[in-house]
């Protein structure tokens, strides 16, 4: 019998979308979607603060982790528990297609509905990717803010930045952060000269919950930019939100 512990919030939501909700026996405190589905599933800590004894007691057959969200030392400890550790690492919206196939490979034989639902999600995502490529987008310089005090943004090789690139938006600063680590999320002093040239500022709803009260401060940071709020889950969560995220970005880029 399949018993899955998901340590990745977006993957937890994906498992339910694939019909694997009944097989999920553990989650992190950040795995909040779908709300009704996860309500009775035991928590095993946070993405970086795991309760290994609790995980062991739940006797999982599979534990799903992510390169960005989970620590290497925790993955090593999980492997000692005997469960199969499934490592995920989408770095672009297209990588969701690989992620879907990975779930099919892991669970599709025992749960045939997984292949069907994965096919539906893949078809919708491919349609959104095609819609993005079909349009000639106006290039724009974008500052995507995920934190304040200090201000923090995203490097260009992050999943978020590559989502934005699908509609012609280039994140600033123009740096790569590598596969993992703090460099993927640069901090700003607020004195960088290029801030004057930013055309769009997007205030994410996560991990910092930006709202309308922060718009003036962001406007002062980039005085020539349009400042807007954005649902961070649509832009940063993998799986079933990827297609909705691209549709949201297309609408914003067209407005």
C-alpha cells in the first residue's frame, strides 16, 4: 500500500489533483492546499524543521522532497528511514511536464487514475505555454519582491523568474543564483541605480504577505514603475497552479 509524506506544499496539492489524496499520510505545516483535503493529515514539521521520529512513525513508502525547499542533511536522514525519497526540482514552467511524468512513474502503475489526471494537467499547461509563445510580448524590466526589511527579490534562474520570462518580463537584477542557496534570492539596499529603470514592481503574497499598505514604499523604491500585487502561489507553486499562473501573467502583461 502506498503511503506518501509530502514535504513540499505545491507537491501536496499536486498529489490531491492526481487523485492521490487518500495515500498522503503526512505533510508540513506549510502544506495548506487543498484546505479540506489536508485538514486531517498529520503535520511532520516545516520544510526545514522536520520531525523525523514522527515521519518514521507514519511508516511512509515514499517521501517527496524538493531541492529548493528541503535541506540536504534532512534528505540524507530520510533515506536512512527506508522509504523511497522522491526528489523534485522544477526550475521552469516547462519542468512541470517532467514533474507530472515523475509522479506517473512513481505512482501510476498502482494508481491508474494518476496517468489520466496527469495527462489533463499536462494538456492544459501545454496550451498555456503555447499561448505565451504565440504572442509578441513587449520586453519589460521587472522587480519581483518576496520580502522587505531587507528587500529581497529573485535571481533569473529561479522558477519565478522563468515564469515571468514567458511573457517577456526580465527580472532585475540580471543575476543567476545557482541551483540552491541564498544567492537565488538577492537582497537590495534600495540605492541600486538600476531601480530607476524598473518598469514593473510585483509585490508577492508570499513568503512575505505584501498588501496595499506596502505599495507606497515599493513605489518610492522604483519611482518610474507601475506597482501591483500578485498572488505568489500562482507564480511560485508547481503542479496544478502552473497553467493558472501563466494565464494570470498573460492577463497582467496585456493590461
